[in-house]
């Protein structure tokens, strides 16, 4: 009996082609086990000291998972292995490739290159904030902000990739750090509100700068920001899209990448339960809440996906739900409440803001603005209800 297609193409991937990414992924995973094994089984944020090569490597890999609050090098390895597998499958048009990486734009390698460079530059410029304060700082923001989106808007090439990396380190990272340190902490708001708020403002400023740069085309390729797929989307597609939402914030948005991300986080939790999810020991509850938010969001907004080709149902997965998990120490009722409210409010708010952006400004600005607003609004309300109960 023929297996169902999950990528739209009937072409089979030759066995030899599949061995290459599998062998490469296994090698990376084994290397990660040897090099990045947790030292003491507890969460210890990177100190910002460049000479601490093991800590630097853990930070670099875990930064790819901070958008979903997993903070795990193993999860970062799993995410990248899954994405590499999906990219290899897409290269040969395999039916198992899944939903298109980087919003189906074909620019995934360039988005990764820009994000990785942005991470390095962000650390070089702002690593001192970690050393000075001794507390967590959102140095991961290049992964989910202007670095990949400049590539998605302006296309492949080193000029857009370098511009995105530099702008993420010079404009976006300091705004997110400042908002977290000077607004969220004094006001008792979840740090994610400051991180995403800083990203929204910084991205708007960064795209204004991009208009002055020499690679600015007459008509930016803003359509590359949206996934292109046939309108017929049934139950199987909905399940795949729910899973892909777990890696959408990093602009991967693919089932294989999400599977690697989640499995890597679970492996880290099994090896050292005190490491993932910022040492909260609430990883399972966090994943459960994110899954509920993804399912509720798809149930509510499936028609929007069919109409628009893309709809930001991933917004609560990387903002309200994990923030509630940490704020309420894994309490089930407020976490499930955050999942429902986040799925109800976050996506349409993001879509409404994105629809009002100027031409050439990536819609991710509306997504992160919605994350900041919905988190700042929902978490305090849930806190009052939780206290009253």
C-alpha cells in the first residue's frame, strides 16, 4: 500500500542520498553528547566569557532554541539536524520533505548564515552585559529577528545576509536587552514582553535603514516571507502545520526541524532534568501547553491559513504559553488558560499589525509586536485569577 504524501511530490529519495544527512546528523549528535554534556546537571547560563569555549558552544546551540524557551544545546542540535534533513529531502523533491523551510522561500541556508553571524556579532558587542550583570540577557535575538528577515525580503547573497547580521547586533539586540532590563524587570513583566517589544521596534528601524543600503531593489521580495502551498488543506496537513509551528519562530517552520527540536529537548531533560527550560524542570508542562495552543490556534484559524497562505498561529507557542509556564511554576490551569487566550488573541493581533506595515517591511514585525502585547496583557490577568482562586 502506498504511503501518504506529506510534501506534495511523489518522487522517492534514493537510499544513498538519505545516508549522507543521516550519517552527518548522527556524527553531530554523538559529538554533542561528548562535548556538550551538562557539567553538573543544572542550568547555568553562559557567563559571556569568550575564552570559555565549551560554554560558548553550548550558548550558540541553545540560542536556536530560546525562542521556544527550551535553552538546550541538545535541542539546538536536534533542530539543526532536522532542518538539514528536510533541506536534503527538499533538494531532491522528496515527498517526505515536509512543509517548506524558511516559509517555502528556498532561502534557508542564507537565513541560517545570517542568523549565525548575527549571534556571533551580538555576543561580541553585548557579551559584556552578561559579565556585568550576572543575569540572563536576550543575546539570542538575531535568530528570530532582523537577520533572517532581511534575507527573506531582499533575497540571497552576502550583502543582505551581512546587513541582517549587523543590524541585529547593532540595533535589535540592544533594544531587546534594554527593554528587558529597564522595563520588564522593574515592572515585574515577563522578559519575553521586553525581548519581543525590542525586536519589533528594532526591526522597524532596521528596515528603514535597509532602504538606504545599495542592495535595496525597486520591489523587495516580500512575498518570500509567506509560504506558498495549494489551498486544499485537510486534517493531515493541519497536524503537520501544528508540529511545524514549533520551529516557525526560527523561520524553519518544518516538521522535521520541530521533531528534532522536541526530541533534543526531551533527551536533555532525561540526561539532566535541571537544564532545559531555564532550569525550571517544567519542560514537559511547557511542551504540553504549547501543543494545546497550537491545536486551538489551528482549530480557530484554519480557514485563515487556507485563505492567506500563512497565518501566525505560532505566536502564543513562543510567548504567552512558555512565559505562563515559568511565571506559574508549571501550574496546569493558568498554563492551559494562557494557551487558549494566546491562541485566541495572538494570531489575529499579529495579522492586523502586519497588514498595516509599509511595503518591504517583513510581517514578522507584527508577530513579535503581538507577542509583546499579548504576553504583557494576558500574564497579569492570569496572575490575578490564579491568586484569587
